C-alpha cells in the first residue's frame, strides 16, 4: 500500500513540459482544488474529512507505470485523524447511487469510427 495510515495520496496525470507554475492548487480548510491554470479544473470540492493543511504537500513527479513513465502532480493530504476511513476523497463522490428504474436507455454504437 503506497499510502501511510496518516495520509491520502492524490495523483493527477500531466503531460511533459508542465511546470510547478502551471499547477492550480488550493487547500484551505476542507476546500480542495486541483488542476492546471488555463484548463478545466480536475477537482474543486470539499474534502470528506479534515486534513492538516500545513503538513499537506504537492509535487511534480515521474511515476514508474506498467505502461511506461508517467508525469503526475502528486498531492499528499495528511489526515487530521488517521482513523478516518476516507472511502471518498470529496463530498461529490459521497452521494447515494441513483437506483431509479426507468424504461428509457441510451445506447451509442460506432463501427469503424462511424456512428
């Protein structure tokens, strides 16, 4: 397990050439934002649990992956309470599934790039 009991790791894949100045990062209380400046934000939500903002960090890192090296922004969120289960990173993920039964369905098929 790459995570310690007291931290949560968040990985955001980026292309080569991205520099620290290109990263849009905010961690204030439970507010968490991560993305690249000038691009659509990847995460902009409230964390499900409290973190130690001062001890939490981020860095650009190249990760060894079975498909080759991958450039990532790696965020280390230090838990305020290491016993918190962290089933979900942000509040938007911690929502009950929509189990509504309907009679409508959308099915999209393409063959040889033609719809």
